[in-house]
C-alpha cells in the first residue's frame, strides 16, 4: 500500500477508515488517537518520518470521528471497551499479527488495556500524554484548566465550519504547555478534520459520554510484558508530569522521555526530533507485522 493511502475496512463488525504510510512488509506501528480525535491529528509529516525510518505506519478514525462509522450525537451505541476491541480488530482486518502500539491520551489508556489483555498482539508499547487513571496520589488537573472545564465555552453551531475551527483552536490553547500554539497550522488541521468528519456534533459529543466498559487498569500495569516507553509533556495541564512518572515506575522496565514545555497535546513539530527517534529506537526490535 503506498504512503498516505486511506480506505474503509470492516473491523470488529464496524466500518473504520484507516490510513497507512510505508511498506506493509515493515514492522507495523499502530497509532491510537485520543477522545474525539480523528486520525488527522497524527500529522502526515510525523507519520511519513516514521515510515521513512522503516516502519509501516497505521492511523485510523475511531468510531464517530472522520470517515468511520457514526452514531447520533448523544446516543453512542458502543462503550470504551468496544473502542479497544476495534483497535485489535483493525490489526486482524489488516492481517497484522502484532504491532508496535502507540497511544496518546485516551488512546494511551486503550493501549494499556490492549497490552494487558492481548499481550501477543503488542510488539512494544509507546504511551504519550496519558495516565494510569485518576488517583489521589497523582497530581490533579492544573488550576487553569480546571477553571475552564468547570465553565466551558458553549458549543458552536456544528454546521458552521469557521465556528468549529475557532472552537478547536481555542481548545488547543487551553491544553497547550509553554510552547506557543501555531495557530495557522492548527487551523489547517481543524479544517481538514471538519471536511473529513461525517457528523461533527457526534464526533465532539459521543466519546465524552461513553461507559468506559472496563475495570481500572492501574492495578494491572505490572502485567504488561511489552517493552514500554512513556513520552510525557513537562507542562501537561490535564495529566501533569507525575502521571507519566507513575506509568514509567509501575510498568516493568518502562523508560520515561520528557517532552520539554509540551502540554496535553499531540507532540508539536518542535519536539519531533525527540519523538521520532525515540519511537524508531523503541520499535527497532520486537517482531514483524504481517501474520503468517
């Protein structure tokens, strides 16, 4: 499959849109996005850099995002556990016996569950801007973000492209760290998200009201056998740095890589020279992708 190709596949009995970069015979990296985030948030250039490092890169739209199956806003007919099963089903649909799993934010939580429940499918685990789950011993949400979450801005008219783009850009500002938000870049990305999404209202509503469908993962972190690296922003306002430290401490053999000045966000281009080599080094061993 050529770099940057996109198609809809049947996985776990639903239609999911998947995009790939690189040689299908190379070791596979499965990228799992966060809540309400289509695969567009995994930047094309970031994916291409990973592919240029000799990887088969797979990104996809989760349910209710992008071009994947969509449900009425406010009435998702699935659980968080179904989203985890979708990721495993996608490996099946693509004929991948195992993959290097990379998850960010809620996608990182999903990746932890996959590593525990389907260890044979996970060649390695990369966790970005995520958490072992809320707990009193972990640092709380930063005050500046807590205030904005307690009195959130009203939702835009989801049919108004310009208003939705403004809304997405403002959200990026709230979750950013010390690095300035590249507004022009985020606006381009938000426009692409809008243009590819079947139902913007559903995409920005349904993931937030899901039944997570599972037990807390933290007591089971010691069961993870996949080699693990944790990439965490030093200025993450949602999951402060202590969450990344907890993951690295509680997953056997895990390594923590700080992303300086980064907030709770997809790693911006300013840190790709850290992120890409870290992922390529981490995924340099651990099994090829195609199932036999």
